[in-house]
């Protein structure tokens, strides 16, 4: 099956592409910068906002993994107009299965960027194509990068009342690849991490993993979206769930060797062979853009 991946250079795209290749699919990746084809990935230039290059990208594909997003500060430019243009051109080119990644809580707390996510969901469900919507909780990798932005502060502002349910992108990629292989569901599916933790636990675990000492100052984050998160509206108990916890993502447990220990588990977590760009194995910890391989002096 030939699958087009939008948002292919993002955090999830970088994990999904190798997962799709491992499952035996042909991958066409959409990027806003020109790239050379590499391995079994066909890179195509295109811009969802302007629509340029998208018509060629959707031609002759069996499915589309629509991961591209405007983000929290993008004012929905990709989530809404970009999704509308993608669906229109996809419908003209054929009838591919469209898998849209959204966020858990978009239907219950349509505030801020979740409002754009919900509108993108509506466009997909009403476009006339076969579809699946995969709603996700925040990624380990995204939270790690966000906390790194606060690392230079003398103290970290922490709202202890906020629950989080982080999930690893490798596990999300495996779930998305399985859904694409299985065909359209015609429904919204939620997928989250294995545990719910408060902000203080999340921050203190991260500080310990980074070897940092910072006091946590109690605050209360304002806004309707944080109020919805405080009320538990951005959590899910849907099954299956991920299995990699926030703690194990940051502080990988030491492997226990045995006579029949699987070969894929014997490599060090820092081995290049176990990084997501080589193999999106679900037991790889720390293999993301926040991870820096050691260099020899």
C-alpha cells in the first residue's frame, strides 16, 4: 500500500515513516523543503497552506496519514484550511483512506488549538472519503522539549492540579501504522499513555533525569483549556494504551539478560541500531530528537 505522510519531518512523522516501512508499505512523504529520496521513502515538496505541490502528492496513494498541524501558535492555518485543501485534492485524485491525528479532549474542550483540531475532525468526517481519527495525549518528546525551554529559569512554575497522560511517539506510530494497515474505521479512536501523573511529579522526574536542581513554585495556570485539563477532560481510559511511562522514557531501566533474551533487546538504548530512524521498536527509550548521542573526544 502506498501511503502519503503529511507532517513527515515532525516528531511523530519521524517515528511513523520507519514503522510503515517495517510493515511493508510504500511511503511518500510531504515536506515544505525539497529533499532527495532516501531508501524506500519518496519525498515530495508541497505546502498545505498554499496548496502548491499537494495535487501531485496525493496522486495514486491508497491512504493518507495526515499528521501536519498548526500547533499551539499556528492559529489553525494547517489544521483547518490546510486540511480542507488536502481533502479536496485527495477526493479529486481518488478515494484514499484518510487517517487524521487529533488530540484527546478535542470533542470535550474545544478551546484554543483544540478548537482547530475539532474543526479538522469535522472536515474529515464530512469529506466523503473513508476515514479514521486517532486522538492522542501529549507526547513524551513534546513535554521533554517544552521543559527544556524552562531549564535556564532559577525556579519552575508548577500547577500541581493538572493531570498529564504522556505517551511515547514510537507507540503512537505503531498504533497509527496498524490502523492504516487494517483500513478505515469510520470512527474516533483515543490512544494515551499508561499512567496519569500530576505536574509536580512530571517536572521533578524530569529534573532528576537531567541532573538539575530547581525549586518548584506552586502556581495556577489560567485559561479555559487548563481548566478543562484540570477537570480531567484531556485524559482517556481507552484501550489499548501505551506501556512506556514518563519515568522509563527519561530514566530507562537496565536490561535483564537471560539465555533466551530477545536479540532486539540486547542492544544498548544508545546504540544507533535502536534509534527510531533505524527501527521504531517500542522498547527503545530516549530515542528522539531530544536525545543526543555521545561523541568521541
